[in-house]
């Protein structure tokens, strides 16, 4: 066998492996989206008369459909029968996967590779069956199961991720990144500055050792197509759809849905920020106000949060740390704490706001700096976003792989972690336990209007994995208490979310 033949065989094997991998993960995603019974089932038989012909199966797509899922199977493979698969909508051809996919999804902003994203116009659609081979005496029985998801149905993700045994654990991610679908740029192979392709961002995130990412290009959903295509390959990385709603009065990340949400604040479709919030809520998204401490004006147009009449009770998170701005006037810390002092429970998150995936990982805003660390039972879009809503989050400012902050409050049989409430009537004794990993020589610092209730004898950390305990006595008022960690030089390295004391 020649070297060329060997290389050809190797390339063929790699291609087959990639196809099988894509099919496997596309099937996993479809299984998650089709757990309920199908809305429509088409059955039939192809015989030898169908050899090298096409059969079109018409079906009706109802008005208000936001996503179409199809699962196809057939018999007769032992007789070498082959049925290829494609799709037409009432006006145009929507894709052809041949024999390499038995499941696919089509929506306005994303679709399984081989198929075209776009509006799902109601009317008669057609599933196309191509028969490149059916023997004269053969028979192939087929079943096509079809699901119609309504506009606004919660989107559960591009692919399934395995559960982590059912027990909560910490997952590390970056929730703010840009690619060439907006203003992300990097150097081409020849050294020219070009719009940076999506895979470069995912490569950098995987190399960083992250568990999840949200790619949040400005005011667009075009990157969702690329993310869906790449998700099967990056099977060690949970990819959450996001976009940065970029207005003249502030920026906000929307995580979860792929449906379009208007960004033209002050325009006819979104005259108030409440209108954007309503659209986000209808789509099932998690909304975070980004870098609220940045200036707004010619220096950074619309960067700080100045949207009038914002209802913060409908905001789930604040990007407290953006890139390297952990403290100081550009940090979002003061903005977030002001909301906490108003009695709201809003989760602090962070994001690199990376615009160049090739940045040195040791410097901000490299991908993963800071890292948002989320406690959840499994690595799935639903679990991660639910945990963020609940505040089960801390921020690793430098984006290390091993630093850890765990805070637990106990009052009798009741127990709470970061983001939780705990009953604290006047005179109640609350015991707190703080575990810190990876900051020897540092110290813990208490923040919030509940910090003055605590009696902390020694805040210093002498070991690399240490647990400190202290008590507080409740005064019968609603309070919040946060634990942060500073290193030996006094720099903030871990920022926690509060535990909320409620009378």
C-alpha cells in the first residue's frame, strides 16, 4: 500500500468517525427535544418500484410553530435498502441530509447541519425520501415522527450533556464572548486582522479547561447556526446560545433562547426596556445587565447602564466583573450592591467580554478571565441557567482552574448556600461555614448589611484547602451577607453571591 493510499484510508476513517460523532450528538439533542409523543406520524412502504426515485410526503405545519423536529427510521437495511432524507417548505428547499442523519431540527435562528434555518411558514411542507437503492423484491417500511414546538417554547440547548451522578458540583464557564458575527477579530493565517471565526473562540475555551460558554455577539442570532454545527465536535464543552442586546442606554446579555428579541430600545417595537424584558421572558431567557460601571458616551457608547425606568426585579443577573475590571470605578460591584440594598436578589456573574480568541490566557480579557463558577447537578443548559437564577455562583477573578469558594449557613435543620434564603427571626443564631481552596495566605472578607451581625475571630487562610466557621445573631430584619476572598496582597480573587437572611 502506498503512502498516498494510507493517507486516504486514514482520512476516510477520520471522516467516518466525525460523521458518526455528529449523528450521535444530533440524535442526543433531538431526544431531548422530542421527549413527548410526536404531534404527527407518517408511515408507509417503499418497494423495488421506488428504486432511484423520490417520494414526497406532504404534512401541514400549523401557524405559530417556532421549531420543527423530525425523527426518521426504516426497515430493510439487511437487504441493502437505503432511504435518504430531505425537506421542503411551502416555498423553497430547506435541506438534504441524505442517509447521514435520522433526526434533525429546523427553526428560525438555527438548524441541524444539512438544513436551512429560517421562518417556519404555516402550510404544506414535504418530507423528501430518496431511494438510491431498493432491490426489486425488497420492502422498506418507514416511520417519520414530527414534533411542532410553538413560538416561545423554551430552548433546552444544542446538545445533551451527561449528568454528573445527580450530586451538585462546580462547573466553570465564561458568559460573555464575541466572534466575527459581531466585532470579534483575530489574525488570519497570513497575519491579517479578520472577523474571528466561531471555532477559534470554542478552541480557546476548551484549551482553558472551561465546562460551559455563552457566545454573545451583538444584536444578532447568526452565530447560532455555527454553534449548532460545532456543538457535536466540542462535546466536552456546553455551548449556551446568547446574544448581547446592545442599546444606546446600556448592554444586556440574554442567555438561553434562539428566538429573535428586539434590541432597538426607544424604537417602535421596544419603546421601553420593559418591552425588551417582556420579549426575553416570553422566549424563556435569562437576562443579565452587562458592565454597568462603564462610562456611557463617546468613550464607550452606550456601555454603562442608563436605561430609564428599569424594573430590576425582572433582571436575573448583573455582570459584576467584566474582563479585568474586578474593582474600582469601572467595576459593576457598586451597581449590584445598590440593587441588593434595595431588597432584590440578583445574581452576580462575570464575563471576559473577549473580542480576540487568540489573546494570551494570562491577561484579561482573555477567554475565561474572569470565570463564572456555577453549582449544578449536571452540565446542561437547563441546569446551568437554573443555578444562575438561584445564585449558586461565585466568580474566580483570575480564571484559575482550581480555586473554590463554598459558603453554607445553618439554622437548626435549615441549610442555605450562596443565593439561598434562610429564616432568621430576631435572636436566631446562624452558623456559617466557609471553605476556600487555592488561596493560601489570603483572607476572607464579609460584605453586605448583614456583615455587622457576624463574629469572625480569624479571617486568615493558612492552608490551600481550609474551612473557617463563625456565627451571627439575626436582628429580625431582612439582610444579605456575602463572603469574598482576597489574596496576600489584598487583591480580590474570589467574589461570592450572598446568603439572604429573612425574618
